[in-house]
């Protein structure tokens, strides 16, 4: 008997199982959910960035047609605690109370001040106009440096300071002594503008109470159903076992749904108060005010090197904008980046300090990459500046300083142990695909001719820490939770399989990839596997999805659980085949006896025999189901090289991306199609920061880029064709060899684009363009450079 050759699932570009439902509209978004007696919740938000609430009257709103109830913050204060911050990064961190709805004072434009509940969403929204509020304006706090002055107005007057924390990290030699022996020391300031997440699905929450038992089901467009359940229990006092949280189909998140929001707590509290189901769905403009923002940082960077270009040390001083309150992981986001500023480079000393600062703006928190894009931007920008200072090609400077492939595993100056990598291979492949030398020659020729449209070439070589997981590391960083992940495999009597995962997808392709992993281990068809997720009752254990951890940690849990199923099934198969377990081979889902291949049992047959339990080994429970929890010892470290060529019109300031090439090493790949999609999406978001997106506030603290008409999210028409490829050095920290890919494109692309723009304009005297590099900012940078050049020439003529 010959076995049919079975192609492995892992490594195949399988179309996503999830997509059929999505593209045909057979989805269950939170806002699609409708139940009998559903009420709609609308929230009145402060129009002022900072003010005292002198009087608030919701009685007129209660008189409006269709209105069932209306509440102030004072009305809901009893039984509604402060929203949680799970990452107090220092022992002396300033932790202000964060009420889900303001009671006495508002601290950012968008802070909730009243809630109206009506029979439909339009009646609820209309009734907000009837709420009467009197405010006394207080001074806004917007500038990060001015906020730290002794006489600065305070965001939280009871705390006596706008300084949230100071977090230092110094490793290697003393930086000052290293600096003293350096031939070259460069200082630069970079500004990470605030970004507003734009997931396709707005945030929404539906709460359905079961009055008889005091139970509540919370449907939320969230990345973190398990964490949300715990935190809602803490905030509302409802026992955790009385809460069920379901993340139905979730249309994107990019970190913005890695959060415990006030609206979720308010909806739960109102449903509890009224004993009726309640729904809240944000409008897009409401989301711009109330969904947490990303980035928001001033970076002062200093690098020290020898005249040959060898790096000696790096000094990083950050001012990080917390916004008005600390949300779930707000303080820790810049700290994640702390370990990535040295990137792929070797050096003798590293000195890092981050100061968190309160402002009267929307709170910040995780946004795709979460601290690591900021770090990569700073180091890759200043590496280009150092290359110019030393008259070196930017690629050659990087080659001189990066960790070589034969040096892995390597402990970086920041203290992380990079387990595997090959920066040389990824860079060589990217340079070849890009046509680097040819483009450099064209650039030199166009510069000699004085072309009005200049060509620039940008380089970005990166690594990042993924698979946010090691619980002991998170403990040392003062993070409140662990980083483990859970999975279980249920073998059904009919031979089908249910994979239960603690990760919660919102577009990543978990259902497809988890099916591929389980199919290979179990030897069952890909089509016979169902993945269960996003429901704290159906999948009771999990730490959810963020930090490119799902595959590395959650996928590993699936792999291990499936292996346990095979080993349990082996005992039953050996008993049924009257053979020793050690004499059984397991290939493509079939147990066979060595030397007697006709004696065989499929794992599906074993599953049914176990279900019937007519003939099991003595003492064995009638199940081959298994679960596994993974807590890795290390992060994973994808890396790669991104190259960008731009053309900049020096008359209009318009930047056009001519070509973009990226070669990423994300370890072993489960599904190449999904990897390519993740890279494309990530690169698009990184380009968006470089060229288009910025949350802009006026001097009074009002968000003036509060709609899609003012906040520029690029479409496909605004983006170039991407050339993507991969190298592959498997991770050693997990059985899959995977490293994670969800954030890589965002981390690498922003500095590649900005480096290209500055490279194009440097011959004209431009050394910096602040992001986003809009046509106006590019034009202004050119005008300033020409003015400076004119002043310099006038000075020379006067001296002569």
C-alpha cells in the first residue's frame, strides 16, 4: 500500500478562510447586533481642552422624544471606578484618576460629560443638544517642554506636576567617557507627530443584561476580550464570572482597540442601571476625538563615532506625550522602544531617558509598532546624518556597524538577546532588486544638471522585538499582566477539529494560519478545521492580540496542543493495533506499525474510537483533546532592509515615490500570501506617517484635523507599487521558527521615505523636513535653505 503524497500546509499561500464571509457581507460587526428592547447611547463631549464644569443639567434632554434616560458623571460615579493603567513603569509614577465620564473637570476636547439613552441612535444624538453645561475655561497644556516648567498650568492640579515619570536605561560603558574619545558627535532633534488610528470599523459596544442571574454579555470591537473582561470587572465591581466578553468580527485595530475604553464601562453601567440592552457606536469624527492617538514624541538623539565610522555610543532623551490620562499601556509604549534604538548596530555605550508628560490632549497609547517605529526612525535618520558627516555611503556605514550573521545569538547593547538573523543577506537582496548603484548614478547626473525635480534614495535597515510575551520580562518592566498564550484542540467524533485560541483576530488571518498549523501536526485536511476565538466563554483563556505576538506565541500554543493530541491518540492507536507506542509511526494523520504498514489507524478513526470509549487503554480518560499554554523565554526579532526612491519637485514641494523595495526576514513563514498582505499594509501606514498623517491642535487645544477631510489617510492611488521579498532565518525561540510580521512594514518604511526626501534635497541645503513631509513643509524647507544660503553669500561678500 502506498501513501498519497501530501503537500504540507505550512508554507502554502492559502486564500484566507475568513474572506468569504467578509466579502459577501455575512459578518457580525458589533454595530450589526440587534436584540429586543435595545437602547442607544450617545455621549456629550467637552468642546474645550481644559475647563471646570460649573453646572450641568441633563433634565431638558430627558424631555426629548424617544429619550429613556440621561446621566451626568455625578449620577454614574457610584459603582464606576477609574479606568485602569496596567503599566506603571516606575515606582513613583504619577497615576491620576481616570473617570470614564468627567465629574468636575474636563481635560481634553472630547472628554465625556453626559450620557443620553434613547430608543434609537438619532433620538439620542439629537437630545445631546438639550444638555446644558456651563464651563470655566482653564489654561490648556500643549507644549511638552513648556509643560515641565515650574510655573506651567497643571493638567491634574492635585498632582502638582505635569511630569508623569522619568525612566532611565544606561548600559555598557559610561556614555560621557565614550563621547570624549569620539571623533564625531552628532545631535539631532526629531518630532514624532501624533497619529490617529483609522480602522475600517469604528469602535462599538453592545451590552445585554440577564437580570435574573446578574450576568452581562459585552460585545465589543476590541483586540483584547479577555483583558477587557478582567478590567471591566475591576472598574464596575461586577464579578468577573458574571461577565462574558465577545469580540465578534472586528474590522481592524492597529493598536487602537488594544484598550479598555470609558465607553465600554459606561455602556455596561447604563445597562446595569436600566436593566436593558444598550448599544454605542462612535461616529468617525467622534473617534478622532475619543479613540486614543499614537506616537506624540520629541526625540533628542546624540551619536558618537570614530572618524572611520565605527559607532561608539548613543544617547536618547525623549519627551513622550501621555495626553490627559494614562490609559491601559500608555506609559509603557515609549519604553518598548527603549530597547530598539540601538537597532542592529554594535556600540560601546547606550544612555536612554524617557520623560512622560501630561497634556490636555486625547490620551496616547499603542499604535501599530508601539514605540519601535519611533526608535527605528530616530536611529535610521541619524545614521544617514552620520554617513553625510563622514562622507560615507549610508549602506556602507550600516555594514560597518551591524551585527554579522555569524555573531548570532548576540546580546545587544540594550540587553536583548537576538537569536538569529542575517542583515547582510537581506540588504544584498534588497539592493539588487532596487538597482541601487544605477539609481545613485542617475541621482548624481541629475544633481549635476540642476534638475528641478530631484531624485532621493532612502535606506532603512531595522530589527524589532515581537512576540510580546515573556512574563518574567514583563514583570521586570512593571507590566501588570503576563504574556503567555493558550490554545486547545478538540477532536470531534466525526473526525473534524476545533482549534480554540486565546488570540483574537481583527484582520490578521488567524483562522487560516491556525488551520494550517494544526493540519500539518494532526494530518487532517485544512478544510476540516474550525478555529474558535474572541469569546471568553468559548475560549476562556487568553492574553489576546497585540505586539505581533499572535503567531509567535498563540500559534506556538496551537502547535504544542496539537502535538499533545497526537501523543494521546498514539496511546489509543497502539492499544487498538496491539502494538507498542514506540513501534508506531505517525505520518500524514496515519498511525502505522513499523514494518507492517497495513496495520494502521487514522487519527480521525482514533477520535471516534475514543468517543465511543468501547476499547480504551486501562485508566485512560475518553478524550484525546488537549490544551497548552506557552510562555516563551525570549522575544522574536524580525529584521529587513527597506529602500525608497523619491522624486521631489523643488518648485512645488511635491514628493512622488518612484520605487519602493523591501526585503524582510520574518523567520519561517506559515502563509506567504498573508505575509505579503501584512507587509503591504504596514508599509502603507509607515508612508502615511512620513507624507500625510498628523493630528493637529490649535492653540486652545482643539483638534482641527478632526475629520477625514482634514486628516489625510492615503488611498491606494496615493501609494506606489511595492516590490517585496524575503530572506529566512528561523527563530530559535519557538517551534514554528516564526518571528512575526504585523508591524514590520510600519517600523521600517517611515525612515526610508524621509531619508529619501532629505537625500534628494541635501544638495540644496536642506538637512531636515519635519513629518509629515507635505508639499508645503518641503517647499518651506527649500525656501529656508535658500534664504540661509543667500545670507551666507552676503556675509562672504561683506567679508571680502
